[in-house]
């Protein structure tokens, strides 16, 4: 599981660089991190934290898509909160897995 959490960190780092697909690779990295959260909580938490920072603050493609949604008449922030909320829910699930793990 340590290798899976390291792969999640590497994929989270790559998602900072990739312009359009970075949001989706961050979601895949978060899924990999939650799988390995029970045995490697620190590394997996770092991967999910990087994904939250990337999605919330550093994703220009998400900002462009959100601007397009607002021009179509949809409410502001729906797409943004979907992606950021996905990572926050994954972090909460991972925290619960780490809390309830058997010694």
C-alpha cells in the first residue's frame, strides 16, 4: 500500500503541470490515496491535500469551465464545489478509515 500512496503523490504532482486533464488526474490520485489511507495515512493525506490545493486554487481550466457555466445561466460555483467537494469527501472518508482501523 505504500507504493500506491507514493503513486498517488506522484500523480498529484503531475496534475499541477497538466493543463486540462489535471483536474481528472487529481481525482484519480485522490481515489488511489483513499484506497491506501488505512495503512499509509500520512502519505495519502499529503496526496489528497495536494489535490485540494490544486483544484481549489491552481486550476485554470476549472476557472474557465466555471466561467462558461455562469454564461450559460447556471448558478455560480456549482462546478467548483463539485470538484473541491469530491476531494473533501474523499479526505473525510480517508480520515474515518484511519480512525477506525484495527490495531
